[in-house]
C-alpha cells in the first residue's frame, strides 16, 4: 500500500492527510511530520479527531479508546478498539481554539 487515495490505497499518514484534507485541513505527508502538527496533549486528554502517533505510524482517535487507521495492505483501513495497542509516542490536537471540534472532528473556529 502507500499513497493518499481513500479508494486505491493509502498508507497511514496518507490516510490521515486525505481525511483531513476533505475538511479543509492541510497536514504534512509523513507520519514523522504529522507527529509535530498541532499541539501535544496527553492520551488521557485525547478527544475524537486527535492524532495518535506511534513510531512510524499515525491514526485518528475516535473516542472510547478506538482509532481508525490504515493498518496494513492485508487489513486496509480499519477501526481498532485499543488505541494503545502499541506504544503511543505523541497525541496531537489539531484544533487549538477554545471553541472546540464539531461532530466531524474539525475545528469550529477554523483553526488548526
């Protein structure tokens, strides 16, 4: 797998980049770059829409310990019930305003 296509194949960072671009949010291409986007928060404070970063992997937090991510070429894009299935290196919040996120996990205030 690889790339950013939600229909023809995406790697983890390409999936995250593509999802957020559909909501007008620009993110860097690689998981290493994405782990520096936005503001770091603790996993205990993670909210839906936050990025969950691992060594060489990135996912979107859905809440209740769940993530959605491009897992691998066999499983494709999937929901996993345990966001802490591997060591979390960073949790990134892309919305830095006090207004917060809407139900689509995009910043209501138009910020990143």
